[in-house]
C-alpha cells in the first residue's frame, strides 16, 4: 500500500449530500453498463418483467411479493458481481489470458446460474397455488369480455327478430 492509499484510507470525510448523489449516479451508470454489455442481463430483465407482470395479474400476497423481490434481487446482484469480476479479470489478464482467469470467470458465471435456478424454484413455489387456483376454478370470463359477449348476443337477437 503506498502513502497516498494509506492517507486516503484513514481520512474521514464529512457527510455531503452531493457526494451521495454522485455515488448513486455511479451506481446507476454501472447498472446501465451491465445491461449494455451483458447479454444475460437482457435475459434477466425479460424474466424480471414477466415475473412482475404475473405477480400483478395474479395479485399475489405481500409475503409472496417479498419472496419474489428477494429472488429477483439475488439474481441481479449475482449478475452484477459476475460482470464486475469479468471486467477485472479481463483487465488483469490482458494481453495474456491465464487458464485460472478462465476458471474464475466460469465459477462466477456458475454462481449466477445457481442463483437463477434458485429463483426459478422460489418462483415456482410462490406462483403454483395461484396458477392452480386459476385453472381449477370454473371458467371465469373477465367483466369486460362478459359485457362484450352480452352485447353480441343482444345484437344477434335483434337481427333474428328482423328476419322475415
């Protein structure tokens, strides 16, 4: 550790609101960079949107929301850490790519796979009762569709009465 790093580590800066805003900007830039350069982040984004939409449509309980948000957060955190690790490993390995760097990147990617698999299991456990209830109940026609069906039937009745 050089003197500059030692001095910086021992400094205690006063709290500044502008510094916190700057930190949030850096964090948001990091998330956007991850989404821009990691194809798997697009898969996670699509899965997140599908799961959130299903949760809204099925009107899951507050407890189930907690499980879903936790599962989504863990996957995104693992993906972010994996992406950061890949950036660092690629920078450290340039221009020579060491086999241990490849192995380390594979392990980090495996961690994302494990968390994504756990999220699928959690999602299945959470959504199963709602989906089962949806398909086991009698066929329910949403209110808007029921009104449209009644209008069509009323129109057909009126048209039949006009036939000679």
